[in-house]
């Protein structure tokens, strides 16, 4: 099969497009014919070697954990899916090895859910990792409740844009940081946009004088400090980007594959409650360019690569 892979840690230059053996399908997995795979910042952080010790590489590594596609072969123990089912997945295992930037991926069923019919394959590929992160942080780590006021950083990004929609759906008032060019987009998701940078804490205090009930830091550094400074006295703080959160009494979260959570997200997408904005689409062969673009840090929604099966 055709796939993107790398044989050593490094910049986007280490990515190669070429032939690799088709994946083998274990009893609890299905072989997915990939239609689209989404870019996540963790892919390039892992490629640069920053996850070593917690998530080690078995080279050659195929990057990517997000996927949408069609089941072509269920493993012998699988009765959840059959040939022809359209699925989405956050296909993370305990090592970096067989990712989703390929024509086929063997995906454990614990990482999968049915693809929402309402979403295109491109949109659906952007849902799993970012959506699960937003869902698990809001509902498990922060335990948001109806009527609360929630701060979401990088509200136009992959995780932030889903967090805004999920928190709104939970009945919260949501304030989201974004640059001016993304303010209309954040409003369209149901959030109140606020420009980040100098004076952010003051702008947030003006909008929410009593402080936030919950703050979701997706940026780290200054964004984390401002989050801690603008919390209500009993407010809760979570970060997915900066372990310094512990020093503010908050919690750090790392997203886990969870079939039930993913099915819930798919249901919300099917009902039109959450949507995925696709910023740019690249062919699989140009995955390195897709990663370079994400590394700039200005993605609105998701960047996606697609496999063209008609070519
Ligand atoms: N721990 C975990 O489980 C976990 C899971 C998922 C993601 N993450 C991490 O969380 C971070 C966000 O992930 P993502 O997928 O949402 O990234 P992303 O989609 O690439 O984020 C891009 C967005 O960040 C915004 N942005 C950049 N700097 C900002 C700042 N200082 N304040 C507010 N917004 C800013 C940009 O908005 P503008 O263009 O408007 O500036 C852009 O919309 C990454 O570091 C990622 O590795 C961790």
C-alpha cells in the first residue's frame, strides 16, 4: 500500500511517501480502507521525538491517529462492524508505529465508531482526536454543568472549536480566545470571542467579572497563567498543553481512545449539534505540506489529507 512514513525523528523533511506492506489484522481489529486522515499537532510533536519515554516509536512510523474510511476486513473476534461499514477512529496504540496516513490501517474496535452520515469523510476524519479531547476534558476533567461560564483557549483550533460547541450544548456560556480574523467563526460556533495577547486578563475580567467556573487551556504558558488568574474562587482548571497546570491546582489531561465517547460524539454530529470545519485538504502524497501548515499554529478547524481511490 501507499503510505507516509519516517525512519527517524525529525522535521517534516523526514516524511516519505512510498510503498509499505499492508497491515495485518488481529482478532479485535478491522482493516479500514482510508478515505481521509486528519492532522493533529501531536503527530508532529511525536515525529520530532517529544513524546519519547511515554509513547516510543517503532520505526518506520506511519504518522496520524485520526481516520475516516470503510471496513474491508473484520478481525475474527469482531461482531461490531462488517464489510462496507463507514467508520471513524482515533487509532492510537501504545507505540508510534502503524498510523492512519496510509491507504489502509488496522484499527482496534475500541478506537472506532460509525461515521456520522451527515459529515463528509473529510469532516468526519477531523472529529475523533479533537472531539474526544474536548469531550473528555469538559465532561470528565472539568465536569462542566448547565449554566456555568467556561473559558476555552484557541477557540478556532481543532480542539477549541469542538469544545466551544460541546460546552454550549451542555448549557454553558462560552468565552473563547482567538485572533480577530477568527472572531466571526467563533461566534458561529456559539462562543463569545476575545482577542488573545497583551491585556487578555483585563478583557476577560471585564466580560466575566465574577470569574470563570471552568477554564480549558489548550495553549499553555501565558494562556494558562491568565486562566488561573481569571477563575472564580472555586473555579476548575484543566490543560492539555502545559503540565505547569498542576502548580495552579489544576489538572492535566491526555486524550484516550474510547469507543463509547466516540459514538456519543458521532451522534452529536449526526444531530447537527457539533460540526467540523475543514480548513484545507491535501492529497496523501502531500502530507508533509499539510503538517508544515499546521506547525505554523494558525489552523481554523482541521487540516485533512485524503486518499484518492479513483486516481
Ligand atoms: N493532551 C492531549 O490529550 C491533547 C489532545 C489534543 C491536542 N493537544 C494539544 O493542544 C494544543 C491545541 O491542539 P489543536 O489540535 O486544537 O491545535 P490547532 O488546531 O493546530 O490550533 C490552532 C489554533 O490555535 C490558535 N492559537 C494559536 N496561538 C494562540 C494563542 N496564544 N491563544 C489562543 N489561540 C491561539 C489559532 O488561532 P488564531 O489563528 O486565531 O491565532 C488556531 O486557530 C496542541 O498543543 C496539541 O498538541 C493535546
